[in-house]
């Protein structure tokens, strides 16, 4: 039976939010504007905070607040940049800082749908196939993601 996600979410208090320093994403977190919203899902800095097990594979694991962030970029040009191709691929979207749930949704959708590793969904495209939950996990609409990849999603919001 699949795990039930987002059923008993913990919401940080104002004091917990103010005390949060970004943890393992400290530098990215500190660089965000206080009114930043994830360009993928639209959640605020407050809403991306999630109560979770920190360092789950270590003996020092413990529960705490996390707000994972990633520099999301178009992977189309990675082969060129890493010397695996002599041809530059066109970049579809500018790099942006997105939340860990959006970054994970990009990778999960690509794996589940068997999409090329060089393909990346833009933040505007991610917004079309995820349902975000404040302080929780995203739900992914794989049919919508596949339609975007195939170019059948209709007009998309610009990045």
C-alpha cells in the first residue's frame, strides 16, 4: 500500500520560521528575497519549509525543518559542457532557484515517463503538472507532464 503523504503536516510557528537558517541550503536560502516564491509551484519561503527526517542515513539522524532548494537549469546543454558532445544544444529556459519538491518532480516525471536525461521541464512547465501542498509533497500529473513534453499542452506561461 502506498504511503499517505500530506496527511498530518506540521506547520512551523512564526518563531520557527524566523529561526530557520536554510540548513544544508543555507547560502541559497539566505540569497532569496523575503517575498520569493518558487517559480515552479508558487509556494513561498514559509510554505516550502517541511518537517522531515534530517540526515536519514546517518546515526545522527533527527527530525527538523528543511527547505531544500536547487539551481534548476536546462540539461540540454550538459553533454556539450561535459565534453560528451561537440555540439551546443539550444537552451529552452533560464536557470532559476526552485524548491526541492519541484526539482524532484522534474526528475521523477522524466524517469517515470522514460524521457531523455538531457530534457528538463522549465519552472513554468513544472507548474502545469504539479499540485503543491504547503509544507508537504507535490502530487504529479504524469499525463500533463507527457503532454508538455510532446508539445500538446497548449500555450505555456513564459519563464
